[in-house]
C-alpha cells in the first residue's frame, strides 16, 4: 500500500507543475491582469501620455537606485533590477518576514517612438519615474508622376 501513496504524490506533484506552467504562460503571453505579477515581484506600472512626453511610473519599493537598469529599444522599455536581503543582526528574533529578494524584470511596449537621448529618470519614495520625449510623427510624402 505505501507504494501507491508515493505514486499518487508523484502524479499530483507533476499535475501541479503543469498547471503552474500553464498559468505562467497564460498570464505572461496574453497580458491578463497582474495578479500573478505580485508573486513574481515584477513592478506595477502606470504609463500616461502628454502632448510631448510619455511618462512611466513604476512602483519599486526598497530597491537601491544603483541596482536598477532601464533599457529602451525597438519601441519597448525594460526595467530590471535586484532587491537585496537585509542583514539580520545577531539576537534578532523574527516571527515573520514578508519581503521579496532577488531579480525582477518588466518589459512594456511603448505606444510610439521616443527620443532615447533625452529620456530622464528619477527614483523617489519607492517610485521610479521615467519621462520620455516623443519623436516627431513621421511625415509622409505623396509623389505624383507627370505624364510625358
């Protein structure tokens, strides 16, 4: 009888991994609401637009600004970084700690082209604010051929 229990546990464990993988794929590829993002530690993002700029705000509390990296390429922006574990002093007795440690990354499609050389970023009170000046809209030119 014990062999049966081990067999059941292995199948249940495999089923759980398959379901987790399915939800990761579904939420990641289809851009569904950010509930699983909370578990992965990816920052929540607000993006707004003015006449001249795109403004992105990301909630990244507890991150050292030197540990952040911002990459803008191919009409996307990627924010990545590391959160580091606090040093535990000897003699401290914890009953619970609920902080995330490790790497995170978030890539967002930009709605238009931006002037990369003029982008400005600031980090204050756990919020990263990135101001991206928009490129001038591409103009089109219509040529009419003259008959000979």
